[in-house]
């Protein structure tokens, strides 16, 4: 994502949007990964058994734990890269909304079953 | 008047944490919209800002409590496998739903959607709480970030609504019950 100042207000330079953009994009990634891991665990037997972190809860325990770990890792990485600067937050937000929308959509079983 | 331990936990999860989150969501949306709709609006007071920061943080805690109690306390009771030859499936909600074509979709669509979509809620509201706490009144000069926070809170309301709707209907069709019985009040005998 290229550097781009998004506001002419001087305060934006003192409080760059990078940290916020990192949090927003990571939330989109996390939401999308919940659906991706759920589909993988449903379709691939070996992944299903790998995701069985806590037997009483079954593969849901691994699906959600993995999604949360990757979400937090992505957040930390993006924060480390962007927190001190302004980024093209419009594009970042658009990407996050697309990922969020896909996450909501792909958790719906009839759509997830298309894969 | 009595309730089973499983029933009590289901109430705490759904009516305590989940329903409280849904109600809190509308308040958060109104406050976020009202305060930051215009960069030229009235000055936001420090105590108002602190209140909303605590409010969003409490919502994030509620969201995490809801999914964690759901996945690690109630869901194991819901998906418990009955011993072979069990005729009464009342204590095994998933199996009970799967026995009839008129109820099986409550599991295959309702629970399958609910158990995954609900996790989008804590992810979204945690992000909203952190971004708000970090930027506070300067969200006014970051319209895209403000829109993202509002959008994700809306999405969390939608996801929590889906999970709450299916949670309520699933519990109506095949209640999670069982475990020790807690006697609340002794009724009068007729």
C-alpha cells in the first residue's frame, strides 16, 4: 500500500492513519479467515482432524483459534509497518469491507457448500 | 421453580452476554454517528469520550464472553454424542434435530452458520474499540477510519443478530438442558 496523505488537516500528520488502517485491514482479514478455515475444515478430512484442538468443541476450536491467531499476527505486522505513517486508507478500508463481506457471506452454509 | 445447570449457562450466554451485546450495539452506533458526523460539530467533551471508550471496551468484553461461553461451555453439550441405543435424545440437541427432516436444517444451516459467523463479532468490535481509543476526537479528521469503525460495528450487529436469532430458535426446537438441577423457589402445592 503506497504512502498517501489523506487529509490536509495538520493534526493528521501528528496522528497518522496507519495504526487505524492496520487494525481495520486486520479485522477484515480475521473475519474472512473464519470462513476460509471453516470451509477447509469442512471439506478436507485431514484439516478437520488437525483443527480438533479441544475434543468436546470439535473442529470449531481449531478453526476459530487459527483465525484469531492469524488475525492478531496480521494486525501486529501491519501495525509495525504502518503505525508511524499515513497510508491510502480509502483503499485499505475498501479491501477490509470486501473481506468482511466475504466472511459474512461464506459462513452461510449453502454458499460454503458450493466449494 | 428450578433450572438445570446447562439451561442456566445457556441463559447466561444468550440472554446475558448475547442479548446485552445486541442492545449495546444500537447505542454505540447512535453515539458514533452523532458525535463524529461533522468535522464542524460541537466540541466533544473529555468525559464523553472516556464514556464511549469504556462503552466500546465493555462491548468487546461482552462479545468475547459470548463466543467463548458458546463454543467452550454450551456447544460441547449441544453436540454430545449419545451412547448407542439411546432412545430419549432430549439431552442431545444436535442428534435430536437431525432425527427429523422438519428440524435438521436448524442444525445444518442454523447452527453451522451461527457457530462461525458469531466470531466476526468480537473481531469487529475489538477493532472498533481499539481504533476509537487510539484516535478519539481526531476520528473527525479521519473520515475513512470513522466509516470503517461504523461499518464494522454495523457488521457486528448483523452477525450478532444472526447468531442470536438461530440461538433462540435452536434452543426452542432442541433446548440445551441437563446437568444438576438448581432449585430456585419452592412453589405452593395445590
